[in-house]
C-alpha cells in the first residue's frame, strides 16, 4: 500500500510494513481470526514483538522502533 510506504519513509523505519488484506499471514501464525494489531516478524519468521492495540502510544511506538532496529542489525 502506498500510504504504508510513505509512512515508512517519513518515519525512517528500519523495517517494512505488511498489510494482511487476505488473512494469510494471520493464519500462518496461528490466529483464527484477523485482528488489528502490530507484529514485528524477524527474518526467521518468528514474532519478535506483538501489540494487539491498533493505535500505538508514544511509549509503545518507541518499544516497536527499538525492536525493529535490533532486528535490522
């Protein structure tokens, strides 16, 4: 999605965003239904960070960013 690409670029995120429009990613990680949440998945396919709140506050955003930076190294 173009809006996600713009967001990543503007925030200088060290990781890509994926939108699971068809639910395949949710199913691959064992979720029975789709939820609006944020997951950080490492290169091995393991969930390295999960936040089931759709909106991230500043503290949570900071945690996600730090986890993403650690995985990007």
